[in-house]
C-alpha cells in the first residue's frame, strides 16, 4: 500500500472513491488491529496515508515531526513519508472549517458544545476557537478533566447555540441512534455532525425538523481529502474540483425514495428510474413478501395492520442503509415516523401525486377495497405525503414524464 486510509473499521468509508477522483494514485482501505499499528509504522512502507478512528492521536508517537496546527490540535489524520521521514498533518481542520462556512453556520461569538473525546473532538475544539467561538465546552459520557457530561450539557449548558458531534454515535450501521436529544437546547442555532454515512444522521434530521440549520459531514470528508491529496502529491487542487467531487459523491450515494397512495405508480416509476440511472431497486412490499412468504394484504388480513407496520419498519430500516438505490414504499409507510427518519437518512423523498380519480380500489387491498374506502384513505394521508416529501411530482400523465422530472431534479 503506497497511499490509503488506515483505521480499525472502514466498511463505512467513502475515501477510496473520493481519492480516485482527486489524483492518479491507487488508494487502499486498510483495517489495522490496535496491536499491529506500531509494526505498520515501523515498516514505513507507504508514501502517504490518512488516519481515522481510533488512531488519530495514537499515531503521533510514531512520527518524526508534526506540523504546527496538528501539534496544537493534538491529532493527526494525514501522514506523509518523505524519504523515510514521517510527517503528520491535520487536514480535518481544513475540512471542518470548509463545512461550517459552506453551510453558513456562524461560530463567532457563539457558545459551542463539542460532543466526543477522540481526535476529531480536538479538531472541532481547535476550529471552533479559531472561528471565534465565545465559549467551547467538550462533552463526554465520562466525567473527566476538561469535559462535562451529557447530563450536565442538557441541564446546565442548554443555552448552547451550536453543537458539533464528533462521536461515532449514529454512524452506519447504527444509524438509528443519536448522541444527544435536542429538546433542552432552546437557543440552538446550528448542528454540525462530522458523520457522513448516513448522509443525514438522526441528530441532523432532528435538528432540521426543529427548523435548526444542520449538516452532515460529507463535504468535510471531501474537503479534507483535497488537503491530503495536495500533501501527497505536492501539487494544488482547484476549489472547483472540491465542489464537483462533492456533488458527484452526493448523487452517487443518495437514494430516490418514492412515496404515495396505492396504485399511484411507485413501482412502475421506480423500476424505470432504476434502469435509466443504473441504480438498485427495492420495493418494500416485495421485500416483506420475500421475508414472510405473504403479501402485505394477506398479513393485514391475518395479523392486523399494526403487526404489518412493525414488519414494514424493520424492512425500511434495513433498506434505507443502502446507497444509490430507488426505494418504492408502501402507501402507509409515511404513517410511521421512524420510517420517515430512516428513509430520509440517505434519501430524497418524492411524492407521486396522482389525483384521486386516477387511483384504483381493489377487493384484495384491505385498506382500499372500495371506492369509498380509497377516498377515506386518500383524505387521511394526503397531508402526510405532502409534508413528508422533499419534492412533489405530479403523476397524472404518462410514466416517462414523472421519471424525467425526478431524473432532472436528482442531477441538478
């Protein structure tokens, strides 16, 4: 391995894809056990590497020198081998600063909480102070010098205006969790989460629901990679490449999620999009049938709607962790809040809005078995679809029209 990323667990990483666009070198993901880290550095058989959890502070002891910013931060995420001499840098600080600025988040004069005690939390402390924060408090599960607990943060420091999460809580595959609840923080203006997989963590989604500015860490990942690539190659990379690569990676990781009434065209539109865009296709109803051997209608008739919704939520939670997929949901998926959170973590929600008179009732659909039942269901759910959707797509013409609207929106 000449160039690459080292860490303990790297199944979540997008770094190989990013560096593949940045420069002409092979970039390898290498998982290293803690007891073998020293041996790796003693061999010095690399030209340049990035370092991630949990080694950003530990690697410092294996280096010959570190630059001024990395030394002040106390964490290294980039190491360059120059003629056998190992030099450490911190491009995470560049990335986090770029992320904050891109999203128009004001740090100057603000009270900031940094969640976590690892190497990235040191970077966040440095960045917040460098951007003029009035006060920065680091939050940890354990009571120790220089930290407050999560309970103390919620009880005594709930006038914080910015929260930066540097913990792995909420990262794939544990995408359902969040490091802290936001309800106590009445003065909160912004949330920054350095996690990039999923694209939007539960913490980010909760903040956005409350009307709070919030962002995940994908832009930070790309920006720090640009800084690392410049160190690896000794060249410079135009900022336009950062924006271009970020946009490309975001589109490649984003799911298209189709919501709407039964018979509104979700499966047909979804399969067509999948073929045109080269994305995987998942139909949640089909996944449930595959899992149970029964159709949704059969399950509802035999076990009831509540039992079916629980199964549906399990399937949605699993499918939503995928990237670059088209997901056609059942008509009632939007009625369960945790489904929406799961679907939005990696997805953009498109409501296929087909007029009631174009929808079809069917005796084999327990919830829309007749025209009257279908009308009641439509009136009950229409507001849910509209509020949940990122984009409303009129689907009252041919299928290709709806497909083209979604395709163009995704490629913007």
